[in-house]
C-alpha cells in the first residue's frame, strides 16, 4: 500500500510537523540561522510549501531516478547549511542522524494523518505504509539500513528522540513565528490564521507544545477537536480527485522540473 496523495493531511499537519523536526536544537538552529534565504519558510512561505509538497510526493511516489535527482537538488542547498566557528550550536545539514530524525517526524505525521482521516486502517495496512516511509530518509541523507526495521523498533527510536527535544530562545522564536504565520501573506493570516494556528498546536504532541511555549487551554483543545472532526468528515465525502488536489499537480510539476533541469528546491 502506497502512502495516499490526499492533500488535507500535509496541509493540516504540515506546520506541526516542521516544528517537530526543528525541535531538535541543531536542526532548529540550522534552519533559523540559515543564510539560504530561498528555502526559508518565514521569507518564502509559498515556495517552501511547494518544495515541501514536492519532496513528499517524490519521496513516496517517485521512481528511484527521480528520488536520486531530487536528493542531488537538496544536497546543493544543504551544503550551505552548517555552523560556523563562532556558532553557539553545532549543526550540519549533512548529519545523517539529524536527517533520520527529520524523516522520523515525517512518518509520525503521516501515521497521525492516517489514523485521523482513515481510522478504519488495520495494523497490516499501517505496516505497509511504514515500509514506504523509509523513502522519506533515503531521499535525504539517511543511509540504507538506518531506518528502524519495523513500527515497534520505530517507537523505541521515537521515545529516545523525544528525550533530545529542546529549543533555545533563537529556535523557539523562529517556531513561534511559524505557528502564528508571521511572514505569510496578510490575506492568508486574516482569513485562515486562527484555523491554521489551532491545527498546528492541536496536532503537536504535548511535549513539543510545552517546549514551544505558546498558550493552549482546554477550550483550545475542544475547538481543535471539533475542527479536526469536521475536516475529517469533509475529506471522507470529497471525491478522490479533488482530495488529491494540489498534490497531483505538485507531482506533475516536480516531474516536469526534473525532466527539464529547472530548479526544484
């Protein structure tokens, strides 16, 4: 079973997942201090959404050659993301262990999405999805054999990773701004800011939300649960072709870019 192309999951959980990835301090500082402005979500949110979605569709649905070419594109950007001699936190975007954490967060978000939108999936179907999820890592710098062998092994890795979750003032401010959509176009903030911030904080596990330091009340939780139920119902009653927009369009576009040699990242 391949991971679905339904767009609601990555759109609803995307910000929460980025926060989870960047909650490991070297990853968070590496992104917050990055001088590669073209890939910064706080400066180019629309482009960053496109490149993230295109990574997801190629990682899960692309051929080996497409994934190899996308990894080459990503590597060109990641070569520029490393700490300097005066940096307070040491980081390197080619660190395979940190990239494994990023890939693990992508799987955790994917599993949360599947359980939310498709509660009828059984364990065998989730196991099949998990086997596909290794491609999240190997489309980055994760080496073959690093991915936990099965979902049980993944849970052990995940619990160990949670013990290393930490933000400092720099990464926390960056992620708070991301949660509140700072840097996004003003019309989007006005029309959807509260909804997207509620989804971001609601889909974050409590340990990450606590580290982020933004308020979250019982009233907020009830609002999130009502919103999540309504979106799941809407998704179930939406035709498949519509559910997959814009993911199928992103897949078409990234394949066109890879064939023509146009920049993807």
